[in-house]
């Protein structure tokens, strides 16, 4: 018969072994729980696109239970209807509240409540070596109630962004979180980067190449920049849009600005010419400039420009954001005149 001391020792070994196995099982399950929690707070965003290099989908993150969604500013949002699909398969139409062209962020609003949301609160930037999970609808593989994809990775560095897309330099040059997993894929932009506790580290950025080396960059905009972007958008957010027939327009020729006609429904609002001695000429606007923002509101056509100017109260300054030779340019046309009329 085994001595009592030996039996006690073997019993202790068995208890310790069982405890170790239980702990290992819990630790292996923890990333799965974290990934599932992150995925529930990521939405699939659908809109304009569908051509090669212009996908009609991307990702977004829920940042408030009452339906605010943060995503990247892109051509996907240049659509009459932008649709957000949640983790449980719910489909909701979203309106664009506003954009931050410097950080290339867009804030959406859907009519939903009690949504699982990330806490967008100030926190130190992640350090190199931090283990992270990236949740996004990369390549658009998730549809309906299918869960978005999740990748494991590690923070490689936190550095200023020096990137380009084609020949154009990225407008944002602040700090970003570089990761070692491949997030520079169609559909991944706007997804969530979380740490091992499920706390938001940043939002996955758009497909970009390094200006210096030309290699693809896998990065996220950190939470502190997301906060600044949301604050900037809300500070200049216009009221909810009215029906198209009820929207007044302002004839921007009164500001010396002649835009390319809307030959199609959404002809980009390029500047055709600038009248000499006008506010537009004084602001330095040039032919071939592309207007992308008026008074904090994204615009995608001449009609949208005229509606956005009309929404600015008489006497308040008319600020535009332009793209000129791949660079963002901000101009001020001065106070908006009183006269507003349909073209």
C-alpha cells in the first residue's frame, strides 16, 4: 500500500496539474473572447464603387451605443445610400455626419440604440511589442451575419506616417501604430485594432505605401488622433440633411467660382475657371482644383457644393478644402453673401 505521505504528494501533483491545464485552457480561450467582443463592435460598410481598385466596401467601428460609427474617408461613402451591416446581420442606412480631411476620417450615424461600442477614451499609445488583434472585413469575405476577419499581430513601432497612394502624398503625417500583420488589404480600412484586453488601440488605415521604400504599410491611427478627429467633425457638423427637393442652393458664381457642370449625377466638382477680382481669385483658387469639403461637409458634385454653401449662414465665412496636385489646400472665401438662388 502506498504511504499516506506519498498519496498526499500524488494528490497535490494532480491538483496542480489540473490547475495548470485549466489555466492554459482559459488563456487559450481569452484571445477568442477578445476577438469575438471586438468583432461585435465592427461593422461592414457598403456604398459606391465596384470597379477594380475602387471597392464598394470597407469597415467601421461603433463608438457610441446610440449609433455613431467611425470609418475612413473614401469613395465608398460617395453614394446616395451608405449601408452598415452589424455583426448580427442587421442592415441600417447611415448618413455621413461629417469628415476630417486631415486624418481622412468620416463619422456616420445610424438610427440604432444599445449597440455594443468601443470606449473612445484617452489612453497612452501602444508600445512596440504589444500583442494586438485586427478586426475588419478584409476582402469583403464576411456578409450578412458572418463575423469579420480577425488577425493576430504585434505592434512594431509608433512612428510618423510618411505614405503615398499612387502619386499623391497622404495628408496625415502624425503618429501611427505599425503592426506586423497584413492589414493593407481591400475592405480592412476602418477596422479595429485592439490589445489583449480588448481595448481599442486604433483604427486601421487606408491602403498606402511608404514614401521612402514603396512597401505596403500596415498601420492604425491611434485613439488620441481618433478623438481629435471626432471632435473636429462634431464641431463643424451640419444639421441632418433635408430632402433633395427642399435643399436650397447658392450660385457659387457669386463668389467667382465656376465649376465643371454636373454632366452626370455625381460629376466631381472641379474648378473650371475663376473670375478675376472675385473672392475665389483672392483666395488663390485655381482651375483644375477639386473641391472636396465645404464648411466641414463632404461634397461630391457641383450641386453638393452649392447646397453646402447655402447651408452656411449669411455673413459666416465660407471655408473650402481642395485637392491640388495631390495635396490638400484649405482656402477662405470670406463671408457668405446674402443672395442665394438656384442655378
